C-alpha cells in the first residue's frame, strides 16, 4: 500500500515537472511579446528602460511614483519643484532600484512637474527621451515627448497598417534610408492646388473660416490669399532656392513643408537659413532675423525643425529628384543644404509635437499626399539619425 502511495506521489511530481517544462517557453514567449521596442506605439517598460542605459532615444511607459531628490531617495509628497519624476512598472512601487528617474525639460514642467501636478502620482505616462543616468541612477533625460496614458489626446504615432514597420529598431543612416523608402513616391499635387490644401491643413480650430499663419500666428480669412502686403501666401519652409527646385511638383509642392504665411513676412524671411538671434521682426513679433538667418517664434520652432527633418529624408536624389541635406551652416544660398542643424535639433526638443501638427500630418496623409512626416509620429527618430 505504501509503495503504491510513493509511486503515485512520484508520478504526480513527474507530471507537474513536465507541465512546468512545457509551459516555460510559452511563458517566455508571452513575456517577450509584452516587451516593447521603445517606439511611441510600443514603448519600453520601466524595467527595460533601466536595463538599457545606452544613450539611445526611446519611449518608456510607466506609473508616476514620486520625485527623485537623490540617487536613493524618491519622495511622494511635498514636492520642491517641477524638475523630475520617477516612473515604475507598478503604481505602488517603493524600491528605487525598480524606478527610472526622468528629467523634465522646462517646456513640459507646467504639465508634468509634480509640484504643479501632484495628482499625477499613480498615473501612467509615456515619455520619449535619452536613456542615460540621472541623479547617478538609471534615468531618462532630454525628453522630447510626454503624454498621460488614456488622457484622450491624439496618439502621435498611429502607424496605420504597420506604416513604419521597416524602420523599427534601426538607427543612423539605416534608419534614414528606411524612412526614405517608406515616405518616398508620394502623391504629388500642383502648385495651384496647394492653396486649397493649405485651407484645410492649416485651418484655425477656433474658426473654420480662417487659417493660422505660421510666423505671425495670426488667424486670417482662408480666401485672403495673394500677393498683397497683408495677404497670406505659400511659404516654402525649406527655402526653394536651397536646391533650386522652385515650385515644381515634388519638393516644390510638398505640403509637409508648405505653410500659409503673411506675404510681407514671407518676403522678409526670403531664403534665410534658421538660427538663433537677430532683430525682432516688427510685424511678426517673436521672430528674429539678420543677414543670414531667421529665428521663428517659440511655439513653431519645433514645427520648423520637423518640416526640415522630413525634407532631408524624403528627398535623397533618386528618381531624378533633388538630394536635400541638413548641415550646420547658414548662408547656404542655392546649394541643396539647409541649416543650422544643431539649432534645429534643439528647437525640436524645446517645442514638442502638438495636436495641430498631428492633425496636419493626418490630413496630408489621408487627403492629399498619402505619406507622413515620421518626426511628428516618432520625435525620437531625429536624435537617432542626426545626434
């Protein structure tokens, strides 16, 4: 009788062991499937972010659990400022070893700093930035995008039908080449059709009869376009003389860099490269310029940068098109270059993607060109290519 019991227990033990062995690969597969690739649509977990401190630009999603004030100290109340927060995979985490310390750039502090927003504790957010030490602790710095998960805002990376699948996981020139292939061969429109397109892409959300002008920010009637001093016209943000492509279909009519602009302000900007500094423009307050550069107002600096990033990737010299590239110079004249790259990268970080850019990107993709600006969908890709 005893032997039969021992045999029964042994068989049970063997059966359980076999089940565990069989289930382990399945469990590993589930774990791998749950892990993100660090893109906006598939963010890293906090544990992935902690283990990937390699200065790469990635998106991480986690729960806000406090504010780091030292390498091993995170406070959950009485926040002294809006400069930092800590993320974890669990909203109740107390061990700093399982937290990622996030630096909050000045442009995001009013919305994500804990002194101003203590109710964020326990909320899930997504952050894009550089995975590198902060407070001598695994961290994320130089954030370019912050979003509270489930807050109803538009997803900056919708990736319809796996649109960016071929680019995921790539960096540098490999990423640039992959993105070019994805956004190449868009549906081209004529220069005369640009007028009507801009009436839709740049419509004032508060007044459907108007468009918003890029440099002045003025809301103006959709049909007040023309060459008069207070009319609006079609601004080539990548100056059309930089590569001498003019208004020909292709680069000359690409809506991703064409914006409605006050005619006289457009004339002042001319074909200047972009850089900081100069004299404030008397009509377009907040914009500065000198003999070789133009600095747009703060709220569109990132827009300008991302439009130029797009152009440098979309036009690579194939199919008889111009090869456009960014450089770190001004006074580029008629050469197919635009600067100043280091400043554009800073503007991209200082002025993150907003809902107006996302809406514009969707309209161009759905109604006109059927291609997208990757740097609106994936802000992290700018540093992955050019930094």
